[in-house]
């Protein structure tokens, strides 16, 4: 009955979440249901197992959620994201405008902020070029939700930060493999979009009808789904005060450069030379620099970028407090939503029947890299959240995979990169919050645009994942 209870609870969570119910309610209710069907103590699993795991996730990663959302909001309100996007799209054209999204998200801007800024520009570009608007969501997804989220070394995305405490890695884990995976994702995605555009032109298909747009930021269904898939609450996009004129492109890009450079310096030079032996004391959680150094690097880089951003754009932020309040508020619901999914996963992992699932995953042929990729893919697809699925997988199996890696001489950086790329593929199923939000912002539907999203996000990601596993198996981490 235990395994059946897990499946029933998971099915209920997925179904009701897809229908717009809050994960803050569904996750504990589903966890208690699974515990009850397994004959386990209900209240103990809720207050101790569920809340303990959710609180631990919040403790570890809320600083990244907070500073990431704050940075994204200030970049938006200062006009910096718009300035960069306009500069890139004017010079690259609509076919390669995906790189605008790649630059801002790799620099630390939330993909949801990028959605709301890039979509209006993309409508104008696609209309002028006569490119079907149904391809717009896939183009934006390629630039914001694929290689800059999971593959490019140093990306401050929360997905890239989650494996660091488990494997003792940095944001730059397996840099050569990450760059290779990025090239596969970007190359395949651009080729697919070019093919789809050429096929549409051969059929005489143009931009399409200019149907009225919807205010996706205020759509409660979009909000509930989006907050489990990212670090920014969409309803806060319209809060604050957006500057009428953005800064010059060089000033707009400066905070993004600061994020990347400070992250690199902290990860490779400052933290490795720091005496952090005091962290072993119980007062500091009896931890180590290897477990939290990666988070420190990302947090420091975002904080430095925020200071630089405000300094160079102070005159363009007339309502600075309102913008900062909106950014801070935008981080709360996402971190609690993902933490709730993690809490649900911890309860499931604590049930006796989960041993069957663990044994099945670890017995998958192909070695630990393949089974790790399957585990993260499966859980990300079921939860509709790369960050939630990844954390659940590593909470349950991270220590086991690290032990296996040590026994087989596998670099933990390789585990890190495989886990992140794996979580960023099948998470893009129809119920994923980022997919739902993107389609709403682009005023499109699953029927019109989802197939192309599948090709650039899922198929491209799986090709990159296979490439990384193959190269990592033969050559190791590099």
C-alpha cells in the first residue's frame, strides 16, 4: 500500500497543481496522504519531516531567491533589460534575437522578468519580418530557459546552485562539458527554428492575426504555476516604477558583467584561499566551506551587481524603494512553493516503500551518470519544476551518488553538470510554470506553440545531456 500511496499522492499533487491549486496547500496535504496510506505518523511527518526539509531548503537558498528577484526587478525598472534587448535584436534580427534573452539570464536576470520584457519586442520583430508568431515562445525559451539555466558554467540560476551543497562544487563545475552542452542546445535550437521558419514561408504562412494581448502578470492561474518553476512572482512585474528611458547599452550590461566576474573571482580565487575552519563549529551549523561556498559566491556576485546597478542607474530609479520592495516580495512565494515541493519529496523519501524506487533508480544500466540523469529528469517532469525535482532527487540520492562517484573516481563536478542539465529537460512538460507563463505572455496556446518548445527545450536538452554523459564517461570532467 505504501508504493500505491506515493503514486496516488503524487498524482493528486500533479493534477490539482495543473488546475491552479496552490502548491502551499497541495504539497503538505499530499505528503500527509502518502504518509497516511503507508501507515506512518501523520503529524510527525508534517511538522518534522516536511517542515524540516522545507525549512532547510529555504535556509540554504532563500538568499539567492531574494537577491536574484531583486536584481531582476531593478534591471527591469531601470530599463537595462530593454536597452540590452533592443541593442541585440536590432543588430542580430529576429532569427537570432534569442541571444538577447541568453545574455540577460546568464547575467542573473530572472527568466520571468525576461519573458515580460522580451515578448513585446519579439511581437514587433516577428511582425515586421513576417515570421509566424507561433514560433516566438520557442525562440524566447531557447534564449532564457535552456543553456543559460543549466549548462553554461557560472550561471547564477538557482538550478545551477542546488547541487553545490550536495557535491561540494562551484557554479563553474565541469566548465568544458557545460560549454559543449550549451553549443549543442543553442545550435540545435537555432537550426530547428530556422527550419520551422523556412517551412512556414514555403506554405505562405505569415505573422498571423494580431489578437488582443492578455495581462499574464495578473493571471492567478499563471501565477500559481509560475512560482514553482522560477525565482520571481509574476504579479510583481507591474509593481514599482519603470524608467521611460533606459541607460546606454554599456551601462546596462555592466551589472551583468559584474555578476559573472565576481562569481568567477569568488569561486576560483577568494573562497579557496579563505580560512573557514570556524564553520565546523556547531554555532555555524557544523558545515564546511565546500558545502556552502558555491552559494556564497552567487550571493556575493548578485549583491555586488545590485550595488553597481543602483549606482549607475540611480536617476532612472525614481521609486527605488517601491522597486526594491517589489523585487523582495517577488522572491517569497517562489521560494516557499519550491520548498513545499521539497518537503513533499522528503516525506516520500522517508517512507519505507521509497526504498523500492531508490533501488530501481540505482540499478538502471549505464552507470551512475545515466541513473542520475533519469532520476532528475523523472522528478522534474513530475513536479513541473527543475529546481523542485532536482532538490528532491539530491535530497534522497545525493549522498549515495557522491559515494559511488568517489568509489569510481568520478569528479563531483561531472555529477553536478549532469544533474542540472537533466533537471532542465523534461521539466518543460505542458504543466510547467515557465511554459504556461511564456505562452500567456506571448499570447499563444499549447496547440499553436508547444511542439516547437518541446524541440528546442526538451529534445535539444536531451541531446546535450547524452553528449555530456558520453564525453564524461570517456574523458571524465573537464
